C-alpha cells in the first residue's frame, strides 16, 4: 500500500479521460512527448523494419481495422453481430484468463470463485495468485461430470467458471445443466465460459453470450482448437458494458500483442469460409482418432472420455483391486507408466476429483496417433494386471 503523503495515486486513466482522449480522437495533438505506442526508431528505418517498430495494442481503439476483421468472423461463427467494443484481443487464452480474473477481482470486487472440475490449471492458479476465495466444485464419472449445485453457496456474489468443451473430457456442455446454473445465479454473479478449444461451427454454446445474458463472459481462441499454437491471439467476448474496464485490466497484465500473430489472425480470419473449414477438419481428425482408440479399449478396463469437441480428453483406468489404498494404486499406475517409458499427466494434475475406483490420464488428441495407440496398449496392460 503506497503512502498518499509520499506518492500521489496513479490516476492516468482519469487524466486521459478528462484531458487528452478527445485530443487524440480529434487529431488535435501538437506534441506528444510521453506517448509510447508510436516510436521513431532509426534501426527500424535503416534496416527495413519499419512495419514492426510500433506496439500493437488493442487499448483505446488502437487496432480498429484489425479488430473489425476478427470481430466480424467471430460474429459469423456465433451467428451474431459483434462490434469492436464487444470483445478484447489477448495474446493467449492464458492471458485472457488472467485479464478476466484481474478485472473481476480488483475492478468488480469479487472475492469468491467456483471452478467446475476438471479445469485448466492456469486459471485456477491465477485465481489463487489474485487472492480469490477459490472453490473447486467436484464432478464425477458416474454422474456424467455435472456439478451438484446443492454444494454451491449462492448466498453471496461469486464467479462461476466452466469450460466448453469440458476440459479433460472433451464432451459438449449439457445445456440443461447450464440453464440450471444460470437460474441459481443472482443478477450480480458472473459466469465465465472458457471456449479456448472450441471446434464446432456454430459453437456448441453460440446461443449463450452477453447478448442473451449480460452475466456471461467468454474466452475464445481461434486457432487453439486447430492445433495451430504458434500464433498468439485469443479473444474475450464480453459485451460493450465491460469493454473499458476489461481492456484496462488486460493492458495492465498483458500489454501489446505480437505483430506477426496479429497479422496471421487478420489474414486467416479475412477468409471466414476457409477458417470454418479448418475448424471442421480439426474436429473430424479428433472424432476419427477417438473412434479408433475406443475400439482398442474394448475388453479392457480402459475407457476413453467421450470426445465430441476440442482436443484435450482423457482415458480412465478402472482399478481391478479396490482392497488397497487409493494412493498405493495410483503410485503403482505411475510406476507402471514409468517402466514402459510413458510420462503421463494424471487426474489430480487436471483437477479431477478423487475417484477411488479409477484414475484419469490426460490424452492430447493432437499427439502422434501412434503415441496414443501405444498409450492405450500400455494402460490396458496395467488394467489387466494384478495391482
């Protein structure tokens, strides 16, 4: 906490709003000694790098033209019309997550957040770093991984954080269950839907947006669901009513976007039909691979999660000996994987709730097909052995 007698509060946003924003908008600036988005670099001019000398930031309308292309294609994807102020550009789904959490914690004053499990580790860790009171809501294999809403205290304002497709499972969200969540929430609560790996056209939850319910905020990454991870561009779809504060939070935790990633995004999203074909190709790849792996599991205690969308699923290994402690069974599985040269990420690392009867192993469906086939074989060997 700074001492106000020594440090005057940082009020740059108030200053700009009162004195300088209109000057910039009207082109009335005569001298601009403090501005940082435009810079004159002799290196850039002398060595032919002028096109990449400046910051590329979505802050305060800095990427109007590029953003209009992205907003247009996202709108076509969702069957809606998005203005530039309906969304914010980020450098990744992870930075989008942090921006949303910072906005909700420090600008909206939320203290409580509930993550439906399994969940993305980075969002959970970020919420802890920001001093949220974090609750992990358990879901279970035998209950189709639906939250038991009776376990959630809706008596005070909170954030509910879910994933579509379901993280670590790959199934599409149960719409009736989503309706039940929204029904239980108060008008002050916020629902964040992480759609970073969405592949379907239209998206499975296209009808659920800020236009339908202003409590909804979404994360959408155009390329993550394709397995194209080099371009670092993601979006927060939030509606105009959140634009100013969310972009301030985003600017403070992320800053500008990589120029090359932005150019790639604009080029690809300028061709909506091609973009949608790429999504469909990605989903077809996942569905075909899931079908083949599921056949290999027949007659074993290995079950593939019901992949419908996205690329992050899991295989569950049902233990055939329940008379030993869960920890011992789990360690034996890890030892088995080590002995067969197969590093794995297991349930706890994806925030699956403990299920004494089985263990979950993460399957990334953009891994080599032969690797995934061998993984099923190795897990099947364990499931057929004596624990």
